[in-house]
C-alpha cells in the first residue's frame, strides 16, 4: 500500500508511539487527582501543552485540549456567539468562506438556524478570497470571521494575517482553522482563535486543541468537572496529550526539513504524472504536500476503485464517503463533471520519492486507459 492521503490523516511518528506507550498500560492515574501518579500525569500534560503552543507559535494566548479540531471549531464559533450574547453585545454576524471544512460551515449553518446572520463568501477560481470583497462585507455587526490557513482539499493558502487585520479593524475576532498548516508552515500572527488536530501531524486521533488569545476566550463549551480552566470539562487523557505534545515537538524540530522534502516530492509527482492534468486551485499560494488534480474524461471514483493499492482520495475524507461532489471544487467554479474527474494526492514526511513516482505513474496509466475506453 502506498499512502497518499496525508490530508485525511498522517501515520503515527515512531517517537510519538514511544512517548505514549507508558501512559497506556502503566501510568493510568487520573491527571486531575492529587495522588503522586496524578501529579506526574498532570505535569506530563503541561509539558505537552507547551509543545503544542510552541508549534502553533503565536504570542499572547494559550491552548485548551479538546477531543478533535471539529470540537475546537464548534467551541470557538458557538462559544464566541454565547460570550457575545452574555455581554449583550450587538454583534450578530459571522463571515466565513465557501471552501471551509464542514466543521466550520455546518456549525455556522446551525448558528444561522439559531438567529445568527451568516455570510459565506465565494472564492475565485484559484481558491483565494478576494480581500476587497471581504472589506465590503465587513461591518460593525460582524462578531467573528472564520478562515482556514491551508485548505484540506486543494492546499490553497488564504491570507490569514490580512483577514485578521481587517476583522480587527472592524472590531471583530478572527478564527483560523490551522489543522492542515500546523507543523507544515508558520501560522501568521493575527488570529484570536486557532483550531488544530494531533492526527494531522503524526500524532494520535481523538485529540485536538483550541488556542485562544487572552481576552478572546469563548464561553465554556462542556460543563462539568471544571478541567481546562473551567472552559472544557472532562478528564484529560494523558496518553493522547503526551502523544500530541511529542508530535508537536517533532513538528517544530522538523518543520523546515519536512517542507523541503514535500517541495521536492511535489515537483517529482507532477513530472511522474505527465501531461494532461490540471491542478485545482492556485499553484502560487499553496502548501506543496497537497496535489489536487483533474483530467478530462476521467471518472475519479473508478480510478480509486481500480487502484486499491494506492491510498488517495477524491477530496476530503468526508466528501469521499458521501458520493457528493466536493463543495470546495464547486466553489472554485468547477462543473459537476470536472469535480467528478478530480483526485487529491497528499504526501509528507514519510513518503519516499520512489513510492510517490511509482504511484503517480500508475495513476497516469489508469487514467489513460479510461480515456481509451471512452474514445
Ligand atoms: N479542519 C480541517 C481543515 C481538516 O482537514 C479537518 C480534518 O479532516 C478538520 C478540520 C477536523 O479535524 P478533526 O479530525 O480533528 O476533527
């Protein structure tokens, strides 16, 4: 199996596996209990928190652990609305982008059903937000602007620092979904809230985090035992926190090396695929570990079925399962047929040049075979 689905999830790093191991079987104390084992677990969690904060790299805030980035995004949006209502602030409007992850879009839709005024901005054919459009839309009713840094389906980078500066000028907050950016490139200063996930950086599944600028904390999301400064109750999992911390530490240490590796893989993949493919989204503003491409007359779902030994996808893992064409590709202006002939190849730290070029060669051959059948 050649694994080319790094946006869906990433392989656990051996260092993460080793760091987590003692916390699974031997060290089982509750990190919130006053026993010696509890204190030890609590200390390990705080070390992990620092590693995650360092990987996010922003100043003036701190991280609370969550069960996933989906939870962090739900908390950021719903909790910010809740905090504004409690303060009796007039702001009742959210702005987001058509290419956001479902964790943002569906949460915003739900908030709209609860009375929030929602604006979903379109993007250009390159997947980028037009900042003039944002400028025209921003007004003093906007509470929060949500935009992701690296798109999970097409790898395009939004100008998050500029978006945050514009939001702040109008007194709004900015939420950044940095799930696909963490550890891969620097997160720019500006956002007030940042959602991340361990399993996208070679850490375990089932843990994410919300970074909150001091003073911009959303209202508490899960009520109960008062963990995470009373904002997100529930016993923390030492093994998951330690795994996330180890993955974040490694990501900081390896960020530049990983990026150079991925950049070389991008060039090699394009060469190995050969002519006839079109890249979806901007080629200039992007993370190079995400290659979303299409080819006329290709049935991407069939390609996926024909090439069972290569793990790649049709867009987000969620979109691939639904059979619906990706909302991100539709937002770029691709028609139904073009969206149906698009595939996403995702590669990273542990992808070798040889396996990537082999897989691209096979994908290109299978695509050509489909074309012959159609002809
Ligand atoms: N945001 C983006 C951009 C993602 O790629 C994902 C995962 O697919 C998520 C949010 C949700 O992350 P999690 O799997 O931690 O809920």
